[in-house]
């Protein structure tokens, strides 16, 4: 009987300390692509230039390889313990001007992007250090040469 109790106890300890957890697996949200909001899309007007669109929306995730007149802004959020939120905005240009805006997905809802666990918030990031200014007539250093004082 003692041998059976020892085997059961050892089996229980091995089962509980194994790598497979029966309590659940840690998951995290996975955002991918360009964050697209309804406010951004509302700012788009037919006739805007490509540079104006880039100022509002940012660079597109996809530019059609055979048709430079179509830009796709795609965003997908795979929530850890929820569903998948997918949004897509397709912009069509005629020459250099915006001609058409197509929307897919629910752009009306807000998306809360939580920082990755253990990631430092932006406020805690060190401020960029100013770079020393070069004289207008001084040549730029080449190939890793140090800056002249």
C-alpha cells in the first residue's frame, strides 16, 4: 500500500510540474498592419494629392504591384481572448489625385491597443539627444570618420 501511495504521489507531482498547464496558456493581442480609424477616413476627400493622403493615413501597407493607382490600408487585431477585428481601406487614384475610397470592416468602433507586457511606456523612454551641428562649409564625415570639433 505504501508503494502505491508513493507512485500516485510521484505521478501527481510530475503531472502538476510538467510543462503542460491545465490552467490556461498566456496569450497576447497581435496587431498587424496600418491602424485605420473612422476619423482618418473621414478626412479623405476626392481630389487630394498622394502627399496629402500620406499625411492623413501614413504610407500604405500594400501598393498593388501592377497598378500603382491603388493603395490598400489593412489592419488586423487578433485579440488574445476574443475575436479578430479586421479593417481595410482601399484608395484608388486617377493620376496623382484621389478618386475613390472603399471601406471594409467596422471602422466606427475604437480599438484599444494595450502595450506589450513588460514594455516601457512611451513616457519612460529617454528623449532623443540633439545631434551636433555641422558648419555649412565643412564636409560631412565619410565611412565612420568622427565629427570634427
